[in-house]
C-alpha cells in the first residue's frame, strides 16, 4: 500500500475528538489517492483492479466539484482519515435528483466512526443541494461494515446484483441500498 503522506491515525474505537469533516482540497489528493489505492488493491469495496494515480483522482474530484456536489474529507491532527463524495446516480437528466455515495476510510482508522461522520455530512450536504434520493452500490455482499453503516444512516436494502464482478479470483455481488433525502418523492422539486 502506498504510504499515507501524513501521520498514521491512532488506533481507537472512537473517532478522534478533533475530527473535522470538511470539503476536500487539491492538497488532500495524495492522502485520498493512498486511501483509495489500498481499497482497490486489498479490498472488494471497489471493483477497480488497478489503482488510479493522483492525476486521475484529481480529475474525478474536479468532475464532482463541477456538478456542485460534495467531496468531503475527515481530518484529525493534520491526517486525512477518510473521504466521501456524492456523484450522479446515472447521467440521464431524469436521474438529476438521485445521487450515489462513495466512502473510503484509511485502514488504520476503520471501526472508529469516521465513515458514520462522513456519511452524515454527505447526506446533509446532498439534501441542501436539492437531492431527493441517495443510492449506495456496495461492492461485495460480504462487506458487512458498509452495509451496517448505511443501515444505521437510514438506508434500506433494495436489491442485490449477484456475481456481477470478478476480483481476487472470486465472483462479487453488488448490494443496492437507498435512502430518501428531504421529502424524497413526496413533493415536486423547487423550481
């Protein structure tokens, strides 16, 4: 795994008291790239096989920013512990009020509530942006931590795509979860 460009997070079961959730900046790209590289190369949450470099991560971040959507980081004592972002669920205009979330936490900071903090802020900012639904497409039905995180945040399981990915010499499912944002489909969007 590429080294995290700042101090490694401390081991604990609780998030550090000074954990700051904030919009990401270009300066966060090395840490976000390292976190994602670890997820790609050693886990099944992402179905990418090759880890993207910082330039590609920067392009992805810029694309999200150009759509005025949130890309957040969790930081403590100058170390980026994780990141999360919301992206369009699908490119067609009819889907414009539905977002998909992505959350990645540094391996040393997992199990400390960082994902919960990131997801809560991502939901709040997505609602403020006018989104009405959030989808989680969770790689690998064995990813119990991500499924539990989303359930705790009010997501409901709406389906599973079986054996749609192949990584590490095994077939992987995608678990689909959904959460209403704001009034959901109960009201039309503001003009």
